[in-house]
């Protein structure tokens, strides 16, 4: 139960941080590299939210214990998402954010061009991040976090 409370608190804290960075800090500093930081914080928040939902289901023995890899957790979450009315696009968004994190980690080149943060891989395939895309992620994430808090409101943080 303590693990679940901690996951809920961390998911909410990280989401508030991402929201603040996108809507308050970024417009003031206009540092394009901050877009990646916002995406990373949002990814952490949403993955903690998915973990919280799966921990809640495991608490009541509705799902089996899964290894800590994201893909296996997301497969289980797809079933949970339908049960509680989550938008299934959250899974695609998490996979997209994870691909962005991996591209940054493994990519040889990253640069800023016209207000966009661009990450290239070895084949120079590009992942582009701009403020509109980040804000769209945050709006979808806000819906997910609100639904998660609604479902897990019986767990006192």
C-alpha cells in the first residue's frame, strides 16, 4: 500500500513539474532545449501513473506480477485502460516519449532549429520536438492523471 501511495504522489508531483515547465518557465526563458526536459519529466510522470494503476490492480490480485520492462507493463495496462475508461492513446504517447528518450541517449547529433529541438539517429532519421507537440502531450497527460486520481481516490496519500 505504501508503494502505491508513493507512486501516486510521484506521478502527481512530476506532472505538476512538467506542466509548470511548459506553461510558466518555457515562455519566460525560451530555451528550446528545455522541451526535451519537459518531455522527460512528463514521461516519468506518466510511467509512474501506469505503475500506480498496475500496483492497484496487483493489490487486489486482478493482474499478475510483471517484469519491470515498459512494454510488458503497457500490454497489461491496455486491459486495465479499458476497464477504467482511460484513453488508449496514452500507451502510444508513452511509447513515443520512450522512443524520444532512447533517440536522445543513443543519437549522435541533436540541435535546435527554428524553435524546435531535433534529435538525429545514426541513419539521420529525425525526431522533432516543438512546444505545440509538448503541450499536446501535456493535455493528454492531464486527462490521464485526472482519471488516475479519480480511480485511485480511495487510496489516501
